[in-house]
C-alpha cells in the first residue's frame, strides 16, 4: 500500500524529495547548532526538550525573559518546520503574558456564558500556584501567505501547520516547564495533564481565556484572541508556584480590540467563513466543524490533516491588531 493516496482535485501531492533551491533546516550531520540562539550551544538531538534548557543561561525574571527563551526555542529547534516541501518554518517568535494565579478574572471564567463551571482555577492544577504563564505563538508569514483568499479549501501549508504546529507547541510547553523546574519551581501544563477534558465544546482550561487574563489580547467576533501579532497562531500555558510579576492588561473589556463588537465595523471574518459559522452574534463551533468534516478532512485524507483557517487569515487582524485597536493601545 502506498503512503499517499491520490490527492483530491486542486491539492498538491507532497513531494518525494526536496526541491531545488530549498534550504534545509538541518546541517549535513542532521542537527542544528546556531550561535545566535543560546550562545554557543550543542547541536539539538532527540525528542526530549530537556536538551534545550541547560544551554539557556540568560536571566528569567519576568514575561520578557520568558519570551526571549521561547523565541530562542522557536528560532533554533529544527522541529519548528513543516515536513513537506521546503520545510518552511511553522511559527514565528511568540508573545508571553503572566497572570497572578489568584486574579479575580479566573473566577469570572467559571461563570455560565464565559466558559462555565467546568473551567477550574489554577490551584486545581497545582496547589499553591502563584503565577500563570500564557503565550501566543503566531504562524509564520510563509504559512499565512500560502492561504489564498476565496478558496473553500485551505492550503497544504495551513493544515500541516495546524497538526505539526500543535506537536511543536507541546515542545514549547514542555521546554517552558523544564525551564521553570531548572529554576527550582514546580509547574504543570494543564492541557497535557491527565485531568484535562472538555465537555460540550467547553474546556476545563481554556488557553484563549487564560491569554486574555494574562494580558495577551481580547477576543474577536470569530472567537480568536486578538494580539499585537494577530490572531493566526496557537496558544500555550503553564501554571507554576514561581512568583512572577503579572503583565498589566492594556484593556478592560473582553472584546475591546474587535471593531465589530465595539462599533459594528469590519465583519471580515463573517464574509470569510464558507459555511456561515461566524455571524453578528459570534461563532458557532458546531457549524464551523462542518466545513472540516465535509470538505477539508476528505480532501487531505492522504495526509491525515484537517483544520480550517478562513476566520484567521486574510483579515485585518490576521497578523496584527485592527487599526483602531492598535491606535488606542498606543495611546494608553
């Protein structure tokens, strides 16, 4: 049986070998060693992210220090690449926010209509928790550029980035956990914890909502988080007993950055959705998944990929804040 079945019409078959003019992220020995990442460090090997942490000796005292650490992992780890084609990078440098584990907004997330009673407090994951670290890692410009506006199907770069990107996101989560342990702290990754679950589309720990509490951004009509690096990306979080200075939130309302929610302007994400999942009232996730089930998953069955991104790409908020929100944020 062949590895790849015949691709659907309009979908490119994954190349069997690297095309010319493609720059491999790996050296001839199959490893990477970059002096601009952690200083002079050993080449990266294996699946265990603990090899990253001993090489990082810069001070980590706040969100800026953690952001530098994760940016170095994103820049240097060879797993931050698509397996197809020219092996373009999956993610760019992340944003990091920090919330006090006892911030009152964590209690608000438990209210019906926000997330709900299923959402737990940081102390559930780690008794004695003091800080919650949240990060947003944006998809690379190469992946976002590949997303052609107006087509029902997303490009191979996007669906591959969704799956392989989340695999690498777990590398980032574990690298952050190992770094905290190196500093003598306890830490837990809620979304990788055996106690994590979701019921009726409601998660026990919503990393988007945690990002809101940690100062990374506010929500858009499409339910994504609007950050200074846009909405097209992935979230991650770690709960720790290490005391870290919280990031001051430059906003108060949950939809403060969304021009549709604040002034009924824009609405580009509604126009972009091919199945009408985004409406003036918000996003219906049950409708959203029908596009994946009916069209995307069958088209990419040979790869095992799926995942739509119409409401994250080719929008005014894809890789930045909407103009009015950015201007207002600068004035604060």
